[in-house]
């Protein structure tokens, strides 16, 4: 079969014997462009997956421990138990709540994450993300965990009665609305007065808040309502006209002469770079955090008497590289965040960082089984399942679309081989007349198709690698408001190169079958008929 190899190489050359024919070059370049395009798509989509994963893990760690519907008060014990696992690098509690932040007349809706600095240094990438300021001063001197207010049923009933009375007063400011006996609407005439409330001794005795809802004085929300995931931030804070909301002042902050605040009484806050630009704020500026109830004008109706408004000093600005986090997230000390919601010394969950990211799911399941009861765990992939599933589907779809370029190039390979067969019919007939078997003829043209595919694949890999490395070096800018990140991410992966090469060779190999079989089955008499 050595002669088949020599003949196959010779027929790929032009009549001059030194350069490939034009049609052969077209076939090779077609395969090369298809391979380079496929490699580029795979590298970019893998880059988006990697960037999103790193950004998400940098804010939410690898594993979250949550608690269903009950105040998460035993978080210190959970942190201690988590650190006993050799796979765990660090653990820390967090409290995540929606709030409103304001500076001067600029108001924005954000998520505030209360953290313990010691645990956050082990779990989060926040220290590395800081671009201005530091984490020093995050906790005020002398700050203590919040205490849970003792809300009796009578005070809760008084709260409901106050809401009803104020609503009735607002609907009848003159006090002269007709009663039901004077032609009024009986349904509108019912009020919570003493004659109604006297016989009711304990109206909230049998009250149980439904799981997943948060009454004013406190049941911890379900795990899926307090998790920081990128796709939920736009839905949560898709509010308009934030700047028109009138916010109350901090009642606990005593101003000095000239209106300057007592800075040593202010807790520290770290905000994202995009949020700082929206608020026109810098390190050292004061901002106000307001609970959502206060933001909508019902701050004085809280039965628990919890803090509604508090001022903070910006001690740092971070850049997570993810627009949704940089524009909608702020960090404060855990003890500073707890009083806003009046639930006492509780947290949303405990987050764990592992030595190896790929062990997250297995460890999450083991830890959940060990804790039992109302506890539940989430690994980083489950937390952002929709996001990464969409990215994977997009990657597959784009790869299939770009692979059509290789299919089109494969037709060039078919055309090239058919033209070679047509121009070499006499030589094929002579070889068969001399006793060459069909498999030898098949080998000659199969070799030519394989060489065309190999040449195109090699050129495509080199071209694709050059483009990928260039994009990785120049960091092609993107609009973070559209793409969530500020540059085009690429991943230079050996596996991606191998996948692109295998796909190209398979398609090119299949393309050679038709002309090769045609050449092998041709009869010598057909090639010599006109000679």
C-alpha cells in the first residue's frame, strides 16, 4: 500500500508539482475557517461560564447552609461544626436583606449583606475586590448582637387597631360620613373599637405565619427568598423614580454643630463601584440605610420598635466585576444589619468555602444529612442553576451553528475529490487494469481527503489560537449593563482545541466517502473508453 500513499500525495499537487491547486486551497481554507470559528465560540462561551462562576462564588461562597421558616439563631454552632470538615477552608454567617440606600437626594434599592469580618475574610473575595478604602471600621466599637424584641399579642393587636383607625380616619377626614343606619355601607362602617376588641382576649394566640412569608415581627423566610443570585437582582430592584421617595432621618444620630455627624458612632459600609457612581459617593461619605417599610412611609407603625433608619460611613468601594453585584450590593457588619428587621441575633444562613470547588455538591449533601431537621444546603451550582443552564444551552446552540461552517467546507472537500477523480479517470483505469484492488483506489482518495482535513484543521487551530490569545490579552471591552461583565472573557483550553479538531476531522472524513467509493467502484473500461 506504499504506492497508494505516494500516488495520493502526487495527485494533490498541481501540474508543476510544487504548489497546491486553487480548488484544493479553497477546500483547506474552508475547513480552517470553520475550525477557527468553532474554537473561538467554544473559548468565549467557556469564558463566560468561568467568569460568572468566579463572580458568583466570590460573593456567595461555595456552599450555603439555610434553615426553613424558623429564626436561624444557632449559627455559631453551625459555623463551628462546618470547620470540623477537612474540605472546608472557611465558614461565616451572613444576613441578606433588601434595603434602600440614600445620599443627599439620590436613592437606590439594594441588597445589604451583613457579615462577620473574621468569617468573611475566609469565605469571600471581598478583600481582593476592594479598589478603594479598606475593611477597617466595618464594626462600630462596642457593637453587640441584636436582641429579639418581646412582642406580645396585645401590642400586636394594638398595632393592627392603629392601622385600621388611621385608615378609617384617612377615608373620613371630616368625621361626618353616614353610618349604616343612615344609608351608609355597613361593610365600610366596621371599625376596630373597644366594643369589638374587649371580648377578644388573645387574637393572635393561634396565628401561624405561612411558610415563605415574613410577617412584620418575624418568621425567617424560606431559603429561596433570601439568596443572592444575579438573575434575581433586576426583578427585585426594577423600581423607577427611586429619587422621589422621601426617607426618614436616623433618630439615633445626634448632629454636632454645623451638622457634622459623630463619625465614631457610625458603622462602616462597603458598596460597589457602580453603586458609588450612581450615588456620587466616595470613601468617607455618609449614606443612610432605610428598611423597606420606612422607605414607603410606615416607619412609625412597627410593633417591634426596630431600627428603621441608620446612617453609615463608606469605608470601602469594591469591584466584583459583575454589574448586578457592583450596582445592587453593599456590605455592613452583621450586628449593624440585625436591628433593621427586629428578629434578634439571627442570620439568613452560613456560607462555606472549600479547598476544592468541585467538592461542593458532595460536601453539601453530607453536611445536610449530618445537620438534619430544618436545615438545608445549597451549593453554588444549585444557587445559580438557571443561569448556568442557560449558558450551557447557549454554548451548545452556538457550537452547532458554527459547526455548519465546517459542513459547508466539507462540500468543498467533496468537490475537490470529485474533480480529482474526474481528471484522473485514465490513471484509475490503468491501475485497475494492472491489478490494483478496489481498496487500494479507496485508500488513495481517502488519504487525499484525510490530508485536506488535517491541513485545514491544523491551520484552523493555529488561526483560532492566535485570535483567542489576542482577545485574552487585549480584554475586549463590553457594556456591563448589557453583558453583566466589562470585558469579553475567553478560556484557552486544551480540551476545547481537541474537541474542535475531532469535529473537523470527523466531518472531513465523512465527506470523503462519496467520491472515494465512486472512484473505487469505477470500471477500467469506462476510464479507457475514449483513449
